[in-house]
C-alpha cells in the first residue's frame, strides 16, 4: 500500500472556504479511491491543509489519477 500526502499552503483566512469547496468535491472523488484523512492546522504552520489518499499500489494510483 502507498499513500499520497497532499499539503496545501493557503492564503490567510482562506481555510474555511477551502474546506467548504473540498467538502463539495469529496463525494465525487471517493468514488475512485477512499479518503484517508483531511486536516487543517491550528498550531505550527498556519493556513495549511493536508489530505491523504491511500492506494493499493503505484499502478492503482496511476489508473485512478
């Protein structure tokens, strides 16, 4: 199994809008692969969103992407 970890550095005060838009697209996206996790930072590097997508292997990721 492999995991794709995506980290986005956002403009200040834009995290709520990003989370709203991500929530709107998640339903369509999880048809292809499950969402492993979705977080936004409250301490440390602020205005950051991280999500994880697990795949069986690199071929599965390539097929889905």
